[in-house]
């Protein structure tokens, strides 16, 4: 055989042998993989078996060996649910320590709602409780819906109403069954007026049910408070098992003294009302609860952060069925701090009597026939402490005087000539006048306007200085100051220029504001007015502004204004709270927490020499001896020197509803004037400033009573005649 043929056959055999060997290897590897699968399954089954054994052992431990331990642990599953309750508020006292607002402990019935409570169960609690406590302990308004909810909470009533439903009433327009909530709406419509014609006992139970049903899960609500006797408390305790969620504890209520400061103190929301809607978001951010009782007005609101106590926090304990079994206090509540006022109630009461007496005398003499009130604010110009805020509204038709203390800072009136020191300051600030400048007191005739005259008639014009313009209260002098601010000199029949109207009004607003007129004075009781300010586009109004016949201000703003002049141009923030104190259990203030410090609010843009002119003029107002002096009645009989300014703006009488009053012909409006004063004493070192506003007084036989001056005069006699009042003022 040829060699090449033999080699080919040998190569073929070799290749076949190699292929057979490779196939055997692959077959072997496949067999190995198939053989490994049962091993993996066995391992998996073993792991599962071990896990099941661990689970069985754990269950045996929980249910047999340590059953009591885990049962106890389960009963406390609700321990992370907390109840937050408000603490009693701090008290409010006058400067002498007399209580104006106090917190009174009262018994309360509370309801804590579990997570699985049904309407029927809540009604059962309400029905039973209504037989145990007085109906006066829980009052709330019931709507028709409230009554229907109470009616349907009875299982028998619900079943009766449900049975009366037709198949159509339980389906929607597509024939689908209504949801539970939609079915309930239909059931509510089926309840008749006769069904909810409750007797007194049922009505009371429905009121209790409304509060109970309105309680969120794991929350607590006071459902009755106050009129709960010891016998009633014992009866509730005896039936505790039948009244799940009900407990008796101590809550609090607010008690207010009845006096002229009561309205200043303000009020507190009820627990049912909770946080006022307008302020709720802000309070919630501070950590308040929605049902917290908070101050809703005046001092109670202004000092809420101090009067509000520290919340009591309790954890709810719940059994395995979701029922509340009790609570555990984890943070004790703390009563709020007390606040003490700068006002002595005795001084305040006597100021009230002064105003009332002077008003009654003026009415009897015909000087206050159409007056609708009288107001006075007494203030320490150095510290800003308010010493008295007194006011009365008067009904011109009936003559009835009603205490209205809050009007001293919430209402505005025409100021009249008391603004003239501010007008001079405005003129100086613009460079329109300089120093004790002289103008001629004369009738001012502007084209198209009625003449502006002084009270003495201006039949014989004469030159007067700025000091005399204050002493005599010259409207024509101030009008010429306003003309100078407008860039004009007076000439009879002249036309007003409008080129400097904007700069004139800007100066008025700036300087008046620095004195506290027409701006926020920073009073520590919320709700103070900033004044009533008119348009600033008219030149004629700029003239009337100069002698107080345009913008309107509050009595408090006038007191701040007077104090600023007394201080040489430094405006101090007024405050009625002297300090914040810890609360003692015996009803007295404890240690000082916060002293209300004297705060400078603004400084008037005025030189010391120009301020001296104002002081000279205001001293002349009360001490001048010639016939044109306007304010001598403020000083009469007072040994300490008083400086002041009077104001008598022209007004039209209005009735109690603000409607214009007319004379006998039914057509002519009845003309009246204001009787206002600002003053301070002693003149050289003032520690008291007084502002008085009496709107709509009358002239009798050409004379005015000057009731504002008489009120101020009596206040100074009261203050300087009582060392206690002076000592308290010094302490403030």
C-alpha cells in the first residue's frame, strides 16, 4: 500500500478517536451538572426547615413560656400616642397687685376616644352621662344635622330608617350600589322633624354626643365643665366601666374683675372654639394644639406667649382590642406667667369719675348736648408707662354714658389746634419759617374758599410770633406757615399753587409721624389705630391740616405726641404692662421674669432752639395773663407748673349711628366743636403727660365750657395730690 494512502487512513482514524473522546467528555460534564441539582434542592429544603423550627420555637416562647410578658407588652401598644393639654393661664394684675383676670380651677368631665369606638357606643356613653351631671355643665349649639347624627347613632333608629329605604334609594343613576357614606346621606334625609323633636334630657344627651363624636381617635376633649358636684363625680366613678373613655379631672376657667379696665384685658377662646381661624396656622407652628385656649383680644392676646402655660403631655395606654385603658403623665403642665400693669386701678377709677362728673356738668349746662363721648390718656413721658386710659361713649339721644376704654386707642377724632406745635416743626424742617418768626394775625382769603379766621375775629390785624401763635392758638398764623411750605406768601384773594403740594404733605407725614401722629406708636396692646389720614393731593387740605381740621388721631396718639414734646423730641414707646412675673399659688406675683424696658421709638427732626420755642409757647398757653390766652383752666389750682395746648376744631353733630344731626328746620346741620388738650407737668422736668379728647361740644352764648381743660386740670390735682400714685409712676 502506498505510503500516502496509509497516512491518510491513519489521520482519519485519529480524528474519529478525538471526536469520540470529546463527546464523552461533554457527556460527563452534563452528567455532573444533573447530579448537582438534587444537592442544591436538599440544601434549600434544609434551610427552610431550620427557619420553620426557629419560628415554632419563637411562637412557643411567646405563647407558652412568656405569654404574660407579651400580653402586658401588647396592652401598652398605644403608649406612643400622646395627649397634649393646655395648662392654666397666668393672672393679670394692676400696678397695686389687684387681680384683673384670674384663672379659676373647675371640675371637668373629659372623654378620651379609642380607635374602635362605634357611634352606638358613643351615644350610650352620652345617654348615661346625661343622667349623671347637670345640664348647665355643658352647653353647645345643636344643628339639625347634629340632632340627626344623635338619632341615627341608636341602632334601633338606624335599623328603622334603613328598612324604609327603597332599592332605588340605595343605587346611583347607573344602578350601582351606593357607598356607605352616600347611604348615610340618604338616611339623614329620611329622618323627620318629629324624630328629632327631643325633650330637654335628650337635647342634653345630644349635646354631649356631639362633643364625644367630635373627638379624634386617641385625643381628649372636655365635654362638661364647672357645675359638677362631688356627688356627681362619685356617681361617674361608680359607673366607670359603663362609661369607657370618661374621666373626671380639674380644668380651668377665666374670671374677670368688673371695672373700666375689663375691656383692655380682653378675652380668651373656649376649648370648643380653640385657636382662632385667622391665627391658627401661626399658633400651630409654635407648638400649640388646635383646641388650645388662647387670648383673642387686647392684653390677653398681646401677652399670649407669657400668659400661656406649659402643656401637660400624657401617653395613652391601649389594650389589644384598641380600647383606652388609661393615661400616663410624662410632662407635668405649668401655669403661665403673670403680668402686672402700669395702671393703678384706684387711679384709673378716679379718672373715670372725673370724666363722668365733668361730662354730666357740661351736659346740664348745655355744653355737651350733642357730645358722643369723652376720653383721657395719662402717660409717663420718660418711661412710656400708661397711668390711665379712660373713656365713655355717650348717646346724644338718651344721654347714656357707657364705659369705652378701648376707644382711647382704637378710635380717632379731629385733633384741632393741639397739632400746631407739630405744624411749626414741619415748617422749620422745610426751611419755610425760621425760629420765632412773626406773621400778621389776619383773616385769610383764598380764592374760591371761605375765609379762615382766628377765634377772636381778626378785625384788627396784628403781628404775632410763633410763641404767641401757640398761646393764642392762631389759625391764621398756621395757615401762613402752610402757605410758606407751599412756596407762597399770603395776599388777599390769592390762588393756591400746587407745585409743592407733594413735598408739603411728605413733610407733614414725616414730622407728624415722628411725634406719633398718624403712625404706629408701638403700643403693647394689639388693635391700636394708626389714625385716619386723608388724601395728600390737595393744597387746600394742606392749609386745614396746619390747625388740625383734616386728619384724625386717637387719644393715645395725642398722649404720645405730648410726651414727645415733653422729652424734647424723643418719642418713647407707650406700654401698659410693667413686667412679667412667675405665678404664685397664693394668688400673688412671684419673681420677675421680664421687665418692660423703656424704648425709644423715634426722634423728631428739630433743633434744641426750636424745641425751646415750643416749650415757651405751651407754657404761655397755661400761664399767660392776657385775654387771648387759651389754656389757663388747665393750670388753675395746681401748684406744679403745667405746659399745654388746646384744640377746638369745628365739627357737625352726629347721632349714635354716625348720622348727621339737624336743627329745628330739619335742614341745617348742628355745628359743634371738639374740646381737646395735650399737656405735661412739671414743665421743667415732666413725669406725667395728659391728653383729653371730647368730641362734639357746644358753644353757649358765645362761650365754650372748655371741658377738655377741666378734665385735665382735675387729673393733675388727683395725681399731684396723692403720693402713692406718684411713687408708683416713679417705679414704672
